[in-house]
C-alpha cells in the first residue's frame, strides 16, 4: 500500500521513466543470468579476476576514494544528499553497502540477483532536481537509475579496485586487467547496465574514464564538500589516516578539489604507509587474510560438490551465525545447497 501510494504521488513523467527503467532492468537480469558462472558459482565464479581482487579486505580502503569521485558528479551528490540517510546513519549505510557488494561478488546466483534487485529498488526511489546554476545540464532532473550515472558510479569501482590492489597487493598484468574489465562489463547488468552500454575494451574504458576525470561534467560543489566532510568525520573515519589514504589514492586534480593536504610530510607518510601495508599483506598467509565472504563462497561450492569445507570456512561460517562477522554475506546452510534453493 505504501509503495502504491508513493507511486501515485509521483509526476506522470517520473512514473513513465521509472516504468522504462524497470523494464530495462528485467533485461539486465536476463543478461546477468545468461553470462553468470553458474547457480552455485554466482555471477563471477572462483576462477574470476573479480574474486582475486575482492577477496582482499584491503580493497575496502578504496571506498572513500570511490565515493569522493562519485559525488564529484553533481547529480550523484544531490541524489545522495536529498534522498538517503547518509547524514543520520552513515555507519549503517556503509555496512549495508558492503554487505550488498559481497553478495553481488561472492553470493550464489540467486543471492546475487536478489541483492541486485534490492539495490535497483532502492535506486528507483532516488530522483529529483538539481539546483539551477553553473554546470546544470538538460532539464536539471536526475534519477539514480539513469544509465549515465550508473556508468560513472561503476567506473569509479572498476578503476578503484585496480588502483587499490596494485598499490597494496601486487601489480596486475595487462591481461589480468583486461580479464577483470570484461568480467565487470558482462556483470554490469547487476547495476542496470547491459554490456553494450559500457566501453567494449579496457583501453576504451580508460580513454572514456580519463576524459570524464579531465572534463567539465565533474566538479566539487558545496554539496560534495559537505558530504566529504561527513565522510571524514564519522565515528569510524575520524583522524588523519583516512584522509592520507584517500589523498594518496585520488588523482591529483580531485585531491586538490577536495582540499586534502599533500605536502612533503604527507607524501613521505604515504610512502611509509604503502610499504608497511604491503609487507604486512605479503607476510600474512593468503587464506588467513581473505574476506569471510570468500570463505563462505568456497564452503557453498564445496557443499554443492558433496565435499567437506575447510575448517576455517566452517569456523567463520558458524561465527557468522551468532555475530555479524566483518566482510561476510550470510551464513551458508550446512545442508546441501540450501543457500541457493530457498
């Protein structure tokens, strides 16, 4: 009833556009299922570069970088500011975002498509008008499911994952980057983008992406600065470390646009921080540092094959049944493949 009431209160042109978005998303889900690795493997599967990158918890360190680049687009900034609980529940919003991300990456196909549907549904409620002024485009309206905005948000995640992985874990070969991009391009349907709505190759993607970064569409206005201030003064991001991490990962133009300090002392601290984190990561056995969601995915696959999951997967999965273990999706049912059949 509440959803129907909200729908009736929308202007007719908004109803029409949201209806078109909904139809487009159904096509995206069909494409997603067509290109998915499998019911138990999920969208990407254990042999994917996406799993290689996202099993590393350090990938989350690129979160602030991605958000700052996203809200440099005025429509994204105003969408976040006007339509979300960003100010009142920043921690809860972050936790829900990361849980959805791990469900999309490491969940079984049913779980991943379920997360995609929830994200699309939430985005369908995010629409409005930009204030008149410099940089205003078109009729000044925006909606979160606009393909051009979805493309920009996805682009910051694609580039950010590569940037963070190469900064703290190891360099990626050109072939690995190409594989990762093609996986993301095919799976972009989870965000509401068909493969033909994204650049066809990694090289085409970066040509477009760098053009956006250097162009006039993106700009850091008052709304973006306000949101950035909230990001850097939340209960879990207070202090200079988060600003240093973000400044070190951001392109120079956007580091300056947000007013992040980057003097000789900061650059020296960034160099030390990178070296320390690299050494810590390389000294930690891989399976001890991989995120819980990766272990849960391995457990789901082992159960589907009729095999016994590893001790670590079973322990983490059991703990996640009682407490909210960081970087998890949801506990995997111990009985055969219940996770993907409910």
